[in-house]
C-alpha cells in the first residue's frame, strides 16, 4: 500500500507540473480523515479510495448544473462496475463542501 501512495504522489506532481491549471489531485490519504482542501469552485480531478481495496477517479471538470444550482454533479471514472460506498460519498461531500443528498454521480 505504501508503494501505491508513493507512486500516486509522483504521478500527481508530474501532472501538476505539466498541467498547472488542473485543480485537485490532493493526497489520497486525506480521504481517510475527510481533510481535503475544499474544491468549491471550478473543475477538479481527484483519485479516491473506495474503502474496499479499490481506487477510482472523480471529476467536476465540465460538470454543468443544468440550471439546478441545488445539485452538485460529479463524474465518476471507474474500471469496475460502480460500487459507491458510504466512505466514497463522504469523501466527495467533504471535497466539494456539500451535503451527500445534493451530489449527483454520473
């Protein structure tokens, strides 16, 4: 597991260096304590641990509210069938600073 975190940190630094306009890509260990820096404005990309030995990527880049400002749209990129855990929902809510009920995963 330590090797995975190390590799993740290196990859994130390289992506941020090549694409400084990309928000997110915070340390995945922040998800365990829900201590992310809040990404309330603009699009971001973040890798999250589902809590079940699996990782996925979420993004709010180009996620329009379609006129519904009460909803927070988040795209989920996963190589496996969706397994939205409570841990994952809590991480997303903490990251975008909103209630879980307002989040729409697509």
